C-alpha cells in the first residue's frame, strides 16, 4: 500500500477519524459506567471476556488477561464482577493450589449468546448502508487505531 500524500481533505478526514475515535472511547466509558450501575449491563471488557471463555473454554486468569488484552489485576477485578453476576465460576484444578480456572456458567453462556446476537443485530442495522468492502476497511482502520493507541 502506498502512503497517501497530505492534502487539506485528507488532513480533515484524519481529524474526523481522530474525533470519532475519541467519541468511541467516550461511549465505552459510558458503557463501563452503566455496567457498574445497571444489573445485567456489560462493558466491552466484560463482553470480551465472556466471548473468549465461550470460544476457548475455561482459562487461568493470566491467559484470560492475555486474551482480553488486560492486566492480570484488572482481569481479577473483571472476574470478580462476572462471578458476582453469576456469569463465571472460579475453580481450582485438582492438585493445584495456585491456579484458578475461570469458566462460564450456563447463565454466562446465555448472556454471551444474547450479547453477541444484540451486537450483530445493532451493527447490521446501523451499518446496513455499508457494503462488505467498507466494513472490512473499517475493521482494518480500527485495528490500526488500537496499535496507535498502544504506542501513545
């Protein structure tokens, strides 16, 4: 891919992208706030953890942290909240007093399925006017934004 030359229109488009990224971050913060105040609400991190566990099965805290791209300490707090909500359990493997496996409960599996269906429906409805190529380009941009944020 060739590097695009700066133009006023490109500079404006990049500025609008940065503003949209800030708005997305703010929406995530609001969602995290609702998740702490509203029973059943899930932050993106909560939803990501449920999805990872649904896809992989039970995981130790460290592996769940890596899969959800959070720290071990943050994942421990995350698991505490998910356990309180009844979405996960913590189990010690036989003969291992140090490790803890985090596993979905039936309620957690159901909540993940509902969340994924709601997200898919919301994305499909809101982005109906975008074709597959535009969605793939957006996915690429979002992945690059994540890399940029990690470097800031």
